[in-house]
């Protein structure tokens, strides 16, 4: 019986070791996250004084924060911006990744490495040229660019698109070419074959790609600080400017800040957990080579 | 089979003139390349405009005097040759730390964090790779929480935990009698440990995902065969698990290293605009060069130095992993 149950990676860890690993990791996650939840309902006076267990729960933070911060508009802006940049990354990246996988052009490996290498370029370095390009467009076409939704979305696409393209190319490599040919023989055009045959097969990869590119924007503070305008401030900027107004105050509202952080984190945590299975499947698929 | 239209008949004729085998490795037919290339055009244009062009402009600007006053006419800004690079390297031009030291701290911190995250991430994946109790699915989700938290949220959280005197850490130390002196994680000697520790907390979940995905791709039969051969746990890991997850882990490790290396949010929130020297990493240093002393050319020179410093070890590493020598 022992033999039958010992045939997999889970048995590499001795049951005792496994329990220790699980407990230690769970505690290191539960304690800080629990502290965050606790602080979010601790009266501001007590957070400032370093109280760990509040005398009473100040659930009112979750009500007051909407008025005290730009959280509501920030979250809406972040959803619009990150949603559109990840939609664009998925669409363009799926096409570019598919083509890069199917066409064995000269310098293909170099091109794919270059896409990955883009992740090594610091945001600060790309930011100014982007601002320059955007300011140029602004002057040339007499339209507002900097401060608009799409300017911020495009800035995130700078990082999301190469990553998504590279990832989808790796995933499509594991989809047999015979499927492309079969679609073609059935009379589908290349593009139709891609949409109707390939796209449904790479859904897990698209989920990973979408999630990763959504997170690029949601967690970013730097790009949003420089490129977003008063009407398009993202949730990170809203929280950061709230924090800035609290520093040096007699009574900083850290409790309220934590409540706002919890709420701003909730959508991505839910998204992550909801897509969990897809993400693992997507990564597994990209590795089969 | 219905009578094919003309276009399809061409296609079929050509199919019949080749064997199936040739089709498989000869990839698509020459004529099929055109729609593929046409499809690629929009994506390629976007990549060129938003990625390649800004990167090239950045490199060009690193050789120029690009201050606030010359920004308007950036294309006619005066050339400086290598002066920005000299200043970046020796810390002149108003920088608080030299580029060499910032690069070194960035490399040290991002590589160390990734190595630790690899160990924790793989252990975590092994601990939940099969449902062994009803806790397994709960843990699988819980393990993702730190990585799923937005960077600014977790950075604030750790900032408030590490805050001297009033943060959770010092309150706890005081309560259990481990000393009353305020910790020096945010302001002094232990800031490097704080940066690595906090980043490890937020980053191992990413590696865990890659490891978990890698584990799913290993056929069970391999473990069963190893079991019959009487392999130990260590041998199973060494000869089955590790080779099976190696490539995927390498990709995760590279992405994770780049992520730490270029992360501005965490060091900025933990240590502010004037960080202790040990944690004055590249992103905050070049941000200061660009947006507090408005020397954009200098900031770009720092960034170019940074890219060169990280890309060389990464290329060596990738070649090593994918050449198969490491197996």
C-alpha cells in the first residue's frame, strides 16, 4: 500500500517535513495579512500608538475612506486602464506570439530573447522617452495625450506586450502544427484558423498573460505618478497621495489607509485565486517542449 | 469530400506533392507565410513604437546633456560623449551614491532574493502538489496571497510592521521582552536584510506557481519506477523532480530577478527618497537623478549600466540551463 501511495512529487517531502513547511509558510502569510486586516479596523489613535489589539473595532474606516481618499475613482481608473492594457496585450500578444511560433524566420531565437530582455529595462529609462514620444504626439496633433487613460494603458503595454508575446510563443510551440494545416484544409483562412482553432486551445496561456499584464498596472506607482493626470489617477496614486497627506500629521490615519489598501487589493487577489487553475495549466503548457 | 473551391484545390495539390513528414518540419507552405506576416504587422508596429523606439531614445539620451531646460528640445540637446557614464560610475553630478555601488546592491539583492525564493517556492509546491488533506486546496490558495497583493499594498503593510517602536515587530519584541531598542530595519544597519526579507515574502509565490506547474508536467510513472528501484527521496528529487521543473523554474527565476532588479515601489515605500546606502538600488537612484535633480541623461546612463550588468549574467545562465549541461 505504501508503494502505491508514494508515486509522486508530494512524497519527496517526508510527511513531518511537509507539515512543518506548510505550518511555517501559512503562519508567515496569516500573521502579516491578519495584522493588515486588524489594523484596518483599529481606531486611528490606537494604530498611531502601536496598539495591536484594538479596544473596539472601527469598521467605520471602511465607510469613511471613500470620502477621505480618491479610492473610488482610483479603483475605477485602474480597472479601465489595466483592463484595456491587458486586453490589448492579450490580443496583440496572441497574434505576435502565434506568428513567432509558426514562422521560423532568421533571428527568431534572438527576437524571442530580446522580448524577454525587455523585462530587464528599468521603468525609469523607458518612462522619459515615452513621455517625449507622447509630448511629441501632443504637440504634433494638438490632442491631449499625457494624463489620458490610453497614455497610461500604453505605458503598461510597454512591459506587458513583450512578456505576453514571448509567453504565448512558448505555449503555441506545444500546439501541433497539424491543427493549423487541418483548419486550412477545411477551408479556413490563416486568420480564421488562428481565431477558431488555436485561440480556444491556448486559453490557459491567455489567462496567464492577461493576469500578468493586469498586475503590471495595478501594482505600479512610478508610471502612474508621472503619466496619469488628475482625472485618471490610479488606485496606487490615490493611496500614495493619501499617505503623503498623513505624514507628519498629529494623528495619521493609518487605520483608514489600511482599510483602503485591503479594498484596493481585493480585486486582484480574487482575480488571482479565481484564475489559479488556468495559471498553473498555462505555465505547464508553456513548459512542454 | 465536396468539390473544393479553386484556392483549396491548389492547396490540396501541393499537399499531395509532398509527404506528410515534409509538411511537419517544413512548417507552413511558402504561400501561407503572407497572411501570417500581415497578421503580425500591427503587433510589430506597436512593439517598435512603444518598446524599441523608447529604448533606443533612452540609449541615445544617455550620451546627452538632458536637463530640465533642454528637455523641450531634446533632439537638439548637446552631446556629452561619455561624461554621463563617468559621472554615473563615480557618483558625481549630484548623485548620492555611485552607479557602481547602486548596481552592485541591486544585483546582490535581486539575485539573493531570487535564490531564496527558489528554495521556498519549490518547497511550497512540493508541500501541496497532491491533495493529502482537506487543507491542501486552502493552502494552495493561501500561498498565492502575498504575490497577489498589489506591490504598494504589501509595501505599506511591511512598512507599518517594521516601523520603529510602533510597528508590529517592535510592539511584539517589547511584549515578549526581547528588548526595547527600536529596530533598525527601515533606517539603518539592517535595511538590506529588511529589503531581502520583505521581497522574499512577496516574491516566493511567483516561483511557487512555476514550480507547481512544472510538477504537473512530470509523469507519475517516473516516480513509480523510481519507487520500485528503491530510490531515496533525495534521489527522486535529484533525478526526476529537478530535471522536470528545471526549465520552467529558470524562466520563473529570470523573470523574478528582473522584477526585483527593476522594482521601484518596494524600496521607495520602505526607505523613501533618501535610502540608507546599503539599499540605494538602481531604480531609486536613477529615479532621483531624473526627477529630483532633473538630469535625465545621467539617469539613462545609470539605466544602461544597469541593463548591461544584469543581462550578461542572465544570458550566461539561460545558455547554461537550456544547453542541457545542467541536467
